[in-house]
């Protein structure tokens, strides 16, 4: 047996090696169809990745194959949130995150972290602890960051340090009461507006090599509430950067809705303003919700989703977003189906991810591929 063959058989089952050996029939539909979005994006200087969950990796070989085929970057959908990492105070459970990190290592796919400070996915004990006052809040934040950043050091190079800090203006799906601009959360109540800065500084102190990201949603579309949320976010970013607070990147979640119009110009201008502050722009959680009155015809539905995906991504990529992640890969395991607040009525499932429930590529996949090529 020659060296080459030894190497080929020793490689983990992955996209390139199997494709090259003509063994595509062994794989699920996505893998059998050739180069994935990650490889295509890379030829245009863009990194494409997706959010994954450890339980699906564990139980579904077709899912593993699809992720390995399509993604060049991974982010845990749940496993690095507080409720997962520190279910009880002082008791850390890194097993689900470790499962993702180990698989990612075996596939040589990098992982980004999500999320260190957020008002959701809090374990029950956390809001109560934060309500006990400033010193207590600083203590639990420091302890959590100590463990999370130490544990993933070297493997996660990029964290969403603060997630969704901006209050939703009137007209949003879920408007926040009060004048804003920061969302009223247990973190804000415990530490005041400086909690954003505190979290960023703590992260930088613990690992100066990390890319520190502030992640936000509801800033993409051409509606008055999105315009106001863009203003609020830009004001926060200007303040942080102006005062030298450590911050490297802004994650634009991109949970898009067909019920809301998208126009490239205001979004492109917004990206330009972010980048003029010296910050990197990422698209972190792309998916698309259809309207409740979505047409019955699947091809028509898919065409509308694909059109929006392409228009948005082309603008984002041309506007300098060189990293793009979707929030899931397949309609089979989409939070757009399982989360009551975002699901379609009557059991219909949003077609808002690149692969369908059987791992077949949808027109959205093609729209995304075209957008990367246009970038
Ligand atoms: C979502 C997950 O996808 C769901 O499975 C979970 O139940 C709730 O959280 N913005 C974020 C993500 O930053 O963490 C959210 O993920 C989706 C919205």
C-alpha cells in the first residue's frame, strides 16, 4: 500500500477525501452533491459556517455529513450558553460543548463561542444572584468567564461576549418598554449600562488574543424600528470605541423576515459606519422567516426565500462581512420550527435554512452560493 493510499484511508470521513475517491454514494444528499457552501465561499474570500447542536451530531450521521460538507466554521447553538455551561452556581458542565469541540477538531473546523452575557438561556439561579447587587454580579460574571474562557482557550478564538444589548424600539416584534437604548435585563439592573464594557474588559483580561464580538439582531431591514435600532447600536459602538473599550467585531444576527422589506442601501451604509469605527462585521445567525400568509406552492415559497437570502448576503458580503454563519443548516432541526415565538402556524415549517429536512439543497442554498460569488 503506497503512502497516498495510507493517508487517504487514515483521513476522517470528510467531504474532500470521499468526493475524490468517488465514494459519494456513501454519503447523504448534501455531501453527495459536491463542494459545500464553505468551500464555495472560501474561493471568494468568505468563511461560511453554521450553528450546530451536540445532540444532533451524536444521533444523526446524515446531519454530521451535511455539516462537514457545508461548514467551514461552527458555533454551538446552545452548549456555550450560561444555562448549559453553569446550570448550578459553581457547577460547570462542559460536556455538551466538549462534544462539539472534539468533533470540530476531528474535522478540522474552527469554532466560535456564543454567548457570554445574554438575558436569555440563564440558569434559574443567575437572575436571583444578579439581583443581590453589584459586587455579587461582578463576582458571578468573573467566575463564569474564568472557567468558560480558560476551558475553551486555544480552540475558540472568537466569542460573542455581549449578545443583544440593544432595546427593541416601538414597531419591533417584541418592543421593549422604556426609552432605551439598552435593553432592560438582569445584567443592566445589576451593573448599569457599564455591564457591556465590564464584560468586554473581563474577556480581554482573561485572553488578550480573543476576537471580542458584540452580537445584535433587528438591525437589518428597511423598517423604522430597524433604523432606530441601528442608530442605538451605532451610538453604543461609538461610545465603546471612543473610550478605548476592547471590542473587535460586531455580529449581525440576520434573523430575516419576509414580512419586512429589505433594501441594500441603508444596510450597506450601516455596515460602512461600523467598519469606519475599525470594527469587523460578521453575519452570525442567518435564517429567514416566511410570512404567515406564505403561498402554498413550495417552489414559490423557496424562490422568495432564496431571493431574500441572495439580496441580503450579497449586500453583506460586498459591505465587508467576510464571515457568514447560518443559524442551523437544515429545516429538520430549525429553531424556526420549534420556537413558538417564531414558528409558522398550522404546523408549516419555515423554509429558511439552506437544506431541507432531508438534507437536500434548496434554492436558498443556491442563492447563498450566488451571493458569495458576487462578493
Ligand atoms: C436560540 C436557539 O436556536 C433555540 O434553540 C433556543 O431555544 C433559543 O435560542 N438569537 C441568539 C440565539 O443569539 O442564541 C438564539 O438561539 C436565537 C436568537
